[in-house]
């Protein structure tokens, strides 16, 4: 029997399909890889954006968790019945075709998921919700995009507070605090909340900033900000969320490592 201490959990990270010069690549930002290594102690495995070339259910059975990352691309609006995007909007159809089935398969099988930025948007769409494509143009909403005139590292500093839902999971992780400071680097955001999702945090303008899956068998949380960035990993709530993700991932790894019980027929024959 494998000892729990010797188990190396496996966390999948879905890739983006990117065009670079005259070739395409399946890519994941290094900060997400580092966050899995440092935040969970698991082995990060990059999942290519191959859509239905593999069965999502079979794939998640081999994983102990999945981290759904942010991306410059937006979920294609036809996925949630939205209006066509404005010209020049970056999309990644291959990623959509990969992540949306993976989310549903992971939830069905109790595989822990942590959904960040584009990831929370994918979670909402996968479960039947809709998105604002350009939050900054919605009446009453703030501009949640980062200031691209700043150096990249500075764009991940605190941008605004979020209100943590009373009695919610994230408020408990925050030690009962009613609010937390977060960064903000997005244009899309949740519009109509999907059935089965509970609001965990909201921005000052009311935009949904964090959710969890009601009744999920394991860790299933989405946040609109970037807790994985090295700057944000110093914040107490970021550490607490990754700590809970780590516990869920390790618990699944331990369960997967246990030998299957022998069938009654084989036991009797022995």
C-alpha cells in the first residue's frame, strides 16, 4: 500500500492554444505552474486544448485536481447565448471546447477545481450562466481592467476590496473578515449566475467576484481576481484558498492510491 506521505498528487492545468509567428502552441503561464507547485505541492500537468479528442470523464479520473487559469482570451459568446463579440476580441475556441466539459466532468466525479479569472467565467458558462463581455461598458459597473501603462508586476497589486458573503465559505477562510483586498485584471465578468453557484464575494459595484458550487463533493471555488500571482500569494486569503485546495487534492490522491477491494468471489476462492 502506498504511504500517504509518498503520494505525489497530480493537478491538471488546461492550456490556451496560442498563435506565435507561424506556429501554434499549447501554453500555460508560469505563475500558474508555480502556484500549483508552491501552493499545493502537487505535480502540475499541462492539458492540451484538444477539445473532444479525449474523453473528459476518463481524463479527470486520472487527476487529483484541476486549476482553471486566466487568459487574455474571452469565452466565445455563442457558448452562453450572448451577442457576437466586438471586432478584435480575442477568443480561444479550442480552450472553450476543452475546459467546459472538463468542469462538468470534474464536478460530477468530485475532483477538486479552482477556477481563476477566465476560469470563474468558464465555470459560470459550463453550468448555464451568462457573461458581461465588456464590464466597463455596463451601466453602474466599474472598469475592472488593469492599467496597462504600469509595469506587469504592478498590475497585480491591490485594486479594490470585495465584500465576503455573510456565512460564506470565503468569509470563514478569511477568519470572519467581512472584506478582502484583491487585484483586478479583467473585462469579462459574470452576468446571470448559473444555477447551483453561490455568491461568495462581490466588488463595490456589485459585480460577482467569487463563487462556490453548492453541494460540491470537494473544493469547487471560482474567483475573478488572481490569487496565484506571487504578489497575491502573500495575502492571507490567497494562502487560505490554496491551503484548502491542497487538502482536497491530497485527500483525493490518497483515495486514488488505495487498492480496490477484492470482489467477494475472489475472496471466497482464496
